[in-house]
C-alpha cells in the first residue's frame, strides 16, 4: 500500500469525544474514516464528566462539522460570576456583563459530556461515518505500508493509518509498545452531579448562578469545595483530606450530608451520580509507532488532572491535529514527507501534553500543598483580600493553573 492510497478508511479506535472528533475531522479533510469501539451501542455514559467546553474547542468542532459548535452553545450555559470563599468568608467575587465575550462563540459553554457526545453521534450519522460497536482493538501490526488490525468481534482490518483514541487503558498504545510515564495525585477527589430542582433552569435555582470555589469549607469539614453550574444541574467537587477514606466520604449517607450542608436540604434527593478519583498525571513515551502509521490522541496519549479544564479540550485538539497530519501524509507522494508529517504531529502534541500536565500539576500541587510556604501564601492572600482585589483574585485563579498559552502554535490554550 503506498502513502497515496486512501481508498480504505482510516480507522479510529474509540468512540468518545476524541475518536468522534478525529473521524469528523478526517471527513472534513476528504479522508474516509470508520470508528472501532470496544463497548456496546447501549453503553452507560453516566455522569457529567467533561462539562467545560472551551471556545477554541467549539470553533474546532464547528470547523469540522458546521453547526456542531453552535449546537453545543445552544445547549450549554455561560455562568456570569466567579466567587471564592476562604473558610466561610468571601475573598473574591466578579460578575461579568458579557461573560461569554462578543465573538461568534463564547469563551466557554458548560454542559454534560453526554450532550456533547449526542451531537457528535448525530453528526457522524448524518455523514454516514460508521461506528463498529463491540469491536475493541485486540492487535495492531504496523508496517511501512499500513496497519493490520484485529478486533474483538473477530474481524480483521487493513488501513493506511490508525488513530488510537481508545482512552487511558488504550489497547492501541499497548500494541505499539508505548508506555505511560508520570504519577498520580496524593489526595482523592469526589465528584457529585446534582440535578436542578423541579426541572428548573439554572437561573431559576435558589443557589446563585455562579462558579464557587470554597477553601477549607466549614460545611464540608474543612475540605476544599467547588460548585459549578452546567445545563441541567450542578457539579460538586470535594477534595478529600489526606487521612480520609475516599469510599467512606463518597458513601450515600455522607454525600447526602455534604449536599445538605453545602447546597441545602432541598437538593439531597437530587444526587444523580457520584465518583471518586485520584488524578493521574501521565504521558505516553511516544505518540506514534515506529513506522509512523499509528497516532495516539487524547487519553490514550496522556491523562491529567482536570484543573483548568484541560482534559477533553486538549483531547479535541489532539484529534483535530491527528486528522490533519493523516490527511497530509495520506496524500503525500513521498514516504519521507508522510513520515515527517506524522512525526511533526507527535512533536507538537507531546509538547502540548507536557505543558498541560505541568499546568494541571501546578494547580494540583497548590490544592494538595501543605508546605509552610504554600499555606502561608494562601493565608496572607486571604488576609489581604479585603484591601487588595489582586490578593482575592490570586486565590480565585490559583486552583485552575496558569492561563498562558503553550510555547507552541496550538489550538487555543491546549
């Protein structure tokens, strides 16, 4: 198979946001694509998961399938207020007259990941891009001319390129011999989805329509708490203390108590989903195989703490750039040009992943940090917040990591 042969679809492993973005982006570039997914079509996608879709991600999705970004904006919401509390005392609050900005797309939109995926599925169906369910990748054999793939449904596939977007436990990554390197958070984190009351919109709720971060919240036994609205509900994040038993903290009884104290008695019966995490901060030692025919994207290539909303947003950027690299490589008249394009993808996205892991790690270290310097810095900022807005803004910003763009040309800040 020569590098100019694109009659066979490029295969994408994984039907999550990364894989679906890759397939849409390939189609937008005139490259046929098909998705291989290990799960069944009726799989359970419970939980809000990635609720923050950055403006650059909306633009990427819109470019690859016109109308998709706008659908997500219509379904999502933009909260207007940022508020930070220190041990029960307000230290920062800012409300924006135009929180989404003045461009065609807002700076972000907040909605459940299952809604994002629903619109992606509809786009794939409209374009006739197949998802092969119950077809998890079992083996990958790459050569200088293409890739041979075997899947759990007993089928064998030939493809010029394979994009591995099959998540943190990626079979594709394992098959090409790439390994994760890094570590995980010391503390556990509890994430709780709480539905709005009686079908309310967020604006109709008795809780203020704002993003709240509360340091050492008395209502949560001195644990850090974040409360974020999204269309249809609230995301409640609770950071466990070092000696907490995460399973005990995440028990139904304890969660009901936390929700009662933080949100109010009326929300206790509206808990929809609870999950416990220790966040991994890891990156694959290579994003491509030795023959430059297999590309890793999204969580198959990196896992990072969610602070700064760098998870799904960086995954979409990976997928878009992987599709661009494959499109150029598939049409290249010389093998050297094709290989170089894939290598450039790896270099760019590995650098972006390193940046994102470092940025998320700064936020994680700040939140977990109990060194005298870190504690003193927070306490001093809290004591000065009444007199200097910049001190309160520091406390508001720090849990999300730096806002600077990565030191490469990339999609947005990811």
